[in-house]
C-alpha cells in the first residue's frame, strides 16, 4: 500500500485526467475530424479523377483503334483504285497498240493495192507503147521498100531499141 | 563539452543532495529549485513537475493539430503534412484491426498515442523530463483508456447485454451459479488488471529509460571518453523504446476495443491478439 501511496498522487492523476480529456475533446472536434475529413475527401477526389483518367485513356484507345481501321480501309481503297487505274491504263495502251497495228496494216494494204494499181497502169501504158511502137515500126517498114536484109536489120534495131527501153 | 561539465556536475550533485536519491537527469524545474530553494513558486512547480511537462506536450499537440486542421489545403504543407501523416497512419492501423467501423475511435487512440509518444521522448531533451516516468501520469492514461473501452462496450451492446457479458453470458443453472464468480473475474480483469498492466508497463519502461540515461550521464561526468559512446547508444535505445511503448499502449487499447466490440470482428481481434505477446 505504501508503494501505491508513494507513487500515485491522486491530485496529479485527477489533473492529468481532466487535462487530457479537455485536450482530447477539443482535438476530436476541431482537429481529428477535420483532418480525417480532408484526407477522406482527398482520397475520394483522387479516386474519381483516377477513374476519369482511366476512362479517357480507354476512350482514346478506342478512338485510336477506330482511326487505324479507318486508315487501313482508306489505304485499301486507294490501293484498289490504283490497281484499277493501272489496269485501265494497260487496257488503253493495249487498245492503242492494237489500233495502231491495225491502222498500219491498213495503210500497208492500201499502199500495196496502190502499188499494184500503179504496176497495172504501167503495164497497160507499156503495152500501149509497145503497140504504138510496133505500129510505128510497121509503118516504117511499110513506108520503106521491102528489103529483106534491110528489113531484118531494121527490125533488129527496133527490137534492140525496145529492149533498151524496157 | 568542457564548458557544460560544471553545470552538469552541479546538477548531479544537486540531484544527489535531494532527500530521496534522484534517479533522473535534472530538468529545468530541479535547476530552479537548486537556484531558488525558498521560492514558493518554484516549490509549486516542483510539486506539479509532471503536470507542467504534460501540459507542455498537450499545448504543443493542441497548437500544431489545430493549426494543421485550420489550413485545410488540398496540397498539405508543413504542419498540416505532419499531422496528416500521423492521422492517416493511425487511421490505417486502427481500421486494420477494428475494420471500417473503427474510424470513430481514431481520434481517441490517435491523441493517446501522440501524447504518450511525445511525453516519452521529452525526457531525451536536455532540461526536460518524461512525465510518463511517473505512475500518476500513466495510471491516469490507463484509466481513461479503460473507461473508454468499457464505454464503447456499453454503447455497442447496450447496458443489459454489457452486464450479461460481464456475468459470462450465463446459460442454464450452472451458468447462473457461476455468475458471481464470473462477475468478480471479469470486473477485476477489466477494471483492475487492464489499467494496472497498461500503466505499470509504460511507467516502468519510461522510468527505467530515464534511469538509464541518468546513469550514463553520471558515468560521463565521472569518466571521460568511452561512456560517451554508451550514452549515444542509450539515447538510440531510448528513442526506439519510447516509440515501442507508445505503440504498445495504442495497440493494446485498440485490441481491447476490438475484443469488446460485437462479434463480427472477433476473428480479426483474435488474430491480432495472438500476434502481440506483450
């Protein structure tokens, strides 16, 4: 009992109790609750903002995906169109080539026929000339006296002349 | 150190000269007593030594906490930052044991913890003293803690169920016969053993820390050199054990609350009780 009396001073205990309780109730109302509230509200705000950030990130990701598919589509379309144009070009080239070939064939044929016609014409005019010449030779022979040797010689001359012309 | 030596030596002599052999380092009140032994003011201070240092700590806590709470900044700075760390840490610790409902006990347990911790540490500052090295201080805190725990029990269970719990939840004739015994056991444990163990543990630890510091300081005055290293070691020990003792007080108070709270949290409290063999 003496030990208790020596070490425990009731007045001190009482003052200690009262002082602590006053400080406790004051701090509970004016410090702990506001601080806990601040921390809680900050936590909530962080969580909300974190959530919205995550949502925006997801939105951006889907948008990116959309754009990529769009871009791919556009690229594919462009490629298809280019291919088409290429084929069209090739077709046109082929057509032009064929046309040109046909035209050249045509003009060749025409030239050939023209040439043949000319040859025919030349032949005809040659024939006429030969006839004329023959007539001419005959006229000369007839106009001169018929001397066989002379005539033969003359005819040969004419023929030589003809050969030269041909 | 040389300049301080005579003062310390004087103080040691003064302490030794006092009627009961002083076992603690001198604080400014003992120095005042040494300087003005006849002054009634000093006599009053000596009489209320522990209370003076307690009030110092209470003032410090109140001032900083109220300032911190008044700022309410979104980005905490300075004193607000410190107090928010304390509040958040204690909140996490208490709700970890008591569950989310335990947040209402955070102000009480937090104030208790900070108060005890700073009182324990105060003895390390020259010319200061740990008020918790006196049993009067710790028994007051232990009584407050006990009453708080029982009040939580009454609030949570209702008065009738609380008394039933104290009587050991009697079932059948045997239970009714055992009621007086259970009442005696429960009452003596909850109203006597708990505050005694809480207060004695804290008081004994802190006063022996102070004695340790005093003894090493005494060695330092008597011998040069080596004891200084011991003193530094003792300081580190006191720093650590003061924290441990404050923490143990907080932990045990929390566990007592969790034990008296309704049974949905019982498995949690059992786990924590097993983890703490203090």
